[in-house]
C-alpha cells in the first residue's frame, strides 16, 4: 500500500518537474503511475490531496536536512550551517524545492508551523540570549532568510549559480542576524 502511495507521489513530482502544477491532472497521474483513478482517490482523496501530501513530504525532507545544524555551537556557525544545509538540500532535491516554491498554498499551516518549531525555538532562544539580532517571529523567514529564498528561486529558474554563492548567501544571512 505504501509503495502505491509513493508511486503516485513520485509520478506527481515528475509531472510538476516537467510541466508545472497544471501538468498534474488525474488523467496524467493515472497514465504516469499506471494506477487507476480509484487508487488516487483512495490514497489522497483528490488532486489537492496529492499536492498536500507532496508538500508535507518535501517540507519534512527539507527540515530533516536542516535541523541537525541546530546545536549548542555559537550562533554564527549554526546560522551559516543551517543556510548551507538548506542550499545543499535544494541542489540535491531541485524537483521538491521547485514544488515547495510553486505550491505554498498546499501547505497545512498548522503542520508547517509545528515542523518549523525547532528552528523557531533555536532562533528565539539565541535572540533572547543576545546572540542574534532580535527579529519578530513573523519576520524571521522573509527578513533573515530572504537572501536564501531569492537565490534559490533564481537557481530553480536556471539563472543563478547557487553552488558558487553558498558562502556568500550564508554570510549575508549571518549579517542580517548578527547582533
């Protein structure tokens, strides 16, 4: 059962990579996966259900790559490590990253916030300790991680050398958060 489910998600990701979100139709999923409409509806309920699961899996994979950076080292190397892990995850998983950027409305906001909680907790603790510039929680991602997101967007469009800019991006994020 899990294999069938994963096959459908893999088919959806391949379709998104080839033609964007609009390429993922029930007909295209059945053709790509070799499964019936019934399997799609059984496992996911709808096309939106496929997207929701694909988003959840991709977001979880991204955070799984990043969270090990959050340790007791001084703030600067942790922030840099977190950024570099994110950049590396994107370069290793461009299809998933492209999907995350293309389909943010398919995120479950409660689940996303819960998954991001360890990152927010680490930043909040370091801000409270004066190791990082105090940034309101709502501004952490757009203000501090803005350079990362814009660089990733350009990389996913094929107009930016993300690998060559890794350290510059990490240094820029640190500069935004440095106390």
